[in-house]
């Protein structure tokens, strides 16, 4: 702010004129270093400089009641006094140049901490049903009193709190982003950690990500109410811009671009949930034919989730070398929608095998059919439907996060990346692509990906998504950015998409297909084989319901303790019992005992490998003695190894889904069951009755009870009818 000053001495060159000199008052927030540099620069030009940042907000500016923190010469302060008297109720010189800037940073740290605390207190008060009109005056006279509490509280009382997030403020949250960055830099440079400031900065960043950067701190309490259901997530999400094409139009455009064929390296075989009409391969020697195929994608069964990290790295590097011959620039590392798996080790190894120097990693774990969604950067697992809604649990609070081999704590994807990379500098810059950006249109997403490709400090981009249309916009924007920035893309090497099933369907423009029925699954008659290996609580509940409801299945338990003590004896007994059932025209369910043993020092991978080997040996011996009409394998690792080791599968065709998230294959001619249906049922998918629903569908069981179960699994109204116990149709 320039301050005119009339000199009392006439100028030598113009003795009849008053000399006008200039003084600069900088009322904005800056770093201490910048303020000192400005003082030196102005002083060199003969201009007095004061760092004079203000506080008091728009209200204080209008009333002339600001507080001003001054740094600079005493003489400059005296000359500026008339201006300061006009705008401020309080001002003081705190020291030489930079002192005012430093004091303002202290002020901003306190404002942020108070604003965050006020937001949290108001959120709690509203959640507890407190009467704010009565509570706020009491707090004003208590230790909780603060300007930010009074300010935010008054605004929430005088307006619809839900609308505050959509209203612009004269003191918007975005103004705090720069100030808090300056505060944190100043603290870090002096060896200080400021947790309250860090939380406030995260709040400001989260508001910007959801498109609320222009709102007031008074809106923040509404953001702190964590969604607990799918409907709440949907209501909190921004609408799609009118510029966003329909899902059908986006899908058609992407399908037209689906060349060359997209390689999908799958860490277990459940990733084929969202595709159909494409090939699955259990080996990766000579992939030239697949890469040149007119199919939109192909899957490679790496099955690395069953391996330790060193073996997973070696296998991904080997696959990368084979893919390198075809020169792809986009590869999918398909993994678990509940965030388990060898990340980032196998992503980095795959890129290394491909010869990519510094690929961009897109983190997209959404699987909408299985209830895996992301909003405001937080990844959720949706529970079973109830009363027209589904509970939404942050992934880090589910049983999957407690996995001994692949456990984690963070549900916010960017924090999960930091956790899994152990704070590696290589992944220090991780971006978040919010629903606000995605639903703003393909161009906004393209711009974000172009910026990420050009900025090599950015290693990963985590994306939101609540429905297929979100992921189709992401895929469209990514492909457009890759085409527009070929130079940056080639310099990096390419893009690795670390995803669950929904991203693959979007990237290929794969159209949805109706669920498969009995006719498409089991052209031959006879009994079938069900193999259950997954040890999740979800699987155990599904197994219990399967045994209760499908009494026509012969239950054959493989005791884990017996396997560890006498594997050959356990395999012989179980395979003989299951083969006898199939030989008599019945169906059999072979399952591991439900007591989890994970005390092998490697998160259960060693014990798991032994048990899985025994389970595969049982299935192999059964197939040697009988020919099941179908096979259902429950669990990702189980379904891979039963296919590859027990049935000798080298190639299969994906038929589609039996229910949401449960794909079926037609086995290749080289397998021990050529042409048979093979159902891949993930361990972490489905409601309690869905395993029974799938087995009854594949077996061709009939009766009103079965129809109700299958209809419920597929989201259709169940017919009202009576019926008896389900029996397989022979």
C-alpha cells in the first residue's frame, strides 16, 4: 500500500515544488524471507517498506478494526500512522523487516487451529443434538471461547448448514491454503511439527477437492460428518456436468479406441469380473498374438497374491519383459478391490520389465458391482443391502485391512499409498482426482492427467468413483491425455493402472452383459465340484449358508491341522470322498476347515501355500476319477490354482458373470475338463447367501426358494411362491 508523503524540504531541481516520496505497506501474508527481500529491494530504490499483514477478516476491514503486524523501521511506522489509524484498531511494530510477516504466520497458525477446533466442536454439538442457540453464549464465556467459534457458530445458526458448502465466502477456505503452506514451511525450517495446523491444512485441501474451496469455515462441520451409507455418499457427491456424455456414449467412444489389445496382469483370477468375450492365459510366453488381437484386452494369471514379495517381483518383471516386445504404453496391474496385494513392489517390477523409466501410476481400486467405491479420496466397502440402502465402511476399518500378509490402516487412497510405500520419496507426490473434477467433464480430467504426465515429480494419481460413468470419464480423460502428451508419455515409459475390475471395463469400453443362466454354464449333465479355500469371514458365512441350504451337496472338509501334520493322508481321504459323490451322480463341496492359522512368520503365506497345495491335489485327484459337469472355486488364490494346477488350464474364455462380481469361464481344449464351465468366486465378494445362489444356478436347481435367492442376488424382485427343498436337475 503506497503512502504519499509531503517532504518539508524543497527539491533541489525544482525549488518551487513539494517532493512526493513513496512508502510501501504490504498488507498481505508472506514468508519472513520474502518480506526481508522486499525490504532490501525497496530500500535500494529509496522506498521505505513495511511488512504490515492484517487480521480481522472482511468484517474488520469494513469496520476499520483490523489488527496490523508491523515489521520495519520505526520512522516508516511513524509516517504510516495516519493510514494505520484509519484501517486498524490495533497495530504495533514487532521488530525489523520480516517481524510482521512472522507474527502474521503465528496468527494464522492460531486461526487455523481455532477454526478446525470450532468446526469439530460444532460438528459434535450438532451430532449430539445440542441447541446451538443456547450453547454458543455459554461457550463464549468458557475456555472454549474463540473468534472463529463465534463466527462459524453464528453463520450456522443463521443459515441452512447444508447450503453453506455451496455458498461463496468473503473469507474462503482457499485463502488459507497458501497461508498454511507458509506456516508449515516456516515451522519445518525451524524443526517444529504443528499437528493442529497439519489437520487444518488437510481440511482445506479436502474442501478444495470436493469443489468447496470458496466456502467458509462455517461449512466445515458438515464435511466432518462421515457418510455411513451408499445413499449418503451419493447425496454428498456433486452432480454430473451437462457437458458429460452418457455412460453409453462414453463407452462407445472408448470401445472404438480399444486398440491395441490392453494387457491385464492379474494377481488372482477374480479380475475377470467385469469383462466377457476375452481370453485368460495362465502363461506369458510369446504374447505377440494377444497384443495384436482384435479383442479389447487379455488377462495374464500372474497369481502373485499367493507369492511372497520377492517371488511376486520376479514374476512381474518377467511378464513385463514379455510384454515389452509389443511396446504397450498402457498396462493394467489388476488387484484387490479391498486394497490387498504387493503394492508398490509388483507395479514397480512390472514397469521395470517393460523398460519404463518413471511410469505414472493410476490407483483405481473401484469395483462397483462388488460395492467398492471411493469418494473424497476415501475408499469404502459397501455392505449387504438393507431397507433400500447399503452400509459404507472405510476399507481400513474392514476385516480385509487386518489381513496378516497385506494389512493396512489407511482408507484415504493417497495416505494408503504413503503407508504402503513407507513414505518413499519416489511416491511423495501423489495426486487425488476428485468426483468434483471427474463430474466436471472429460476435459477437466484430461487436463489433470496431462499435468501429471508433464510433472515427473508426480508418481501416482488416486481417483474417486461411485458408478460406472465416473470411471468412464476417467478412462476417456486418461486416453486423451496420453494421446496429447505422447512425448511426456514416452519419456516416462507409460501408464500402469493399479485397479480392480471397473477400470478395465471402462478402459476397454466393455458393454455390460446380462447375467449367465444355467443354459450358458452347464451344457452337460451330472454332478459338480465346489472348492472353497478362502478364509475370510464373508466366505465362512457363505459356506455355512451353502451347507444349510444345499443339502444335496456332499460336504467334504479338509482339516488344516491334518494337512500340516499329514498332507498325503488328508488329500487321500478328501479326494476319495468327493470322487465317490461324483461317481454316484451327486455334487460335492470340498472346503478347508474354518480355524485360521497364520503363525508362520509370513502373514500366513507359508501355511496358506501348504493348504492350497493340498486343496489343489484333492481337486486334481477327483478330476482323475470323475468328470464334474461344472466347477465352482471360492477364493482368489484357490480359483487360480485349481484352474492351473488341478485342471491344467492354459487358456480360457471369459463368458460373463453369474451374479455381480462372480465371473465364469469356458475352459480350453488343453485342460482336463475341456469345454467345462468354471466359476471364479472371489473371497471378498457377495452376501451371505450368494455362494448358494451361484451353486444352485450352475447346478440347475429349481424351486421357488432358489428363484427367490437368485433373483435377490441379481437385484430383481423375488416372485411370491411356495416350494420345497432345492434339488439339482439331472
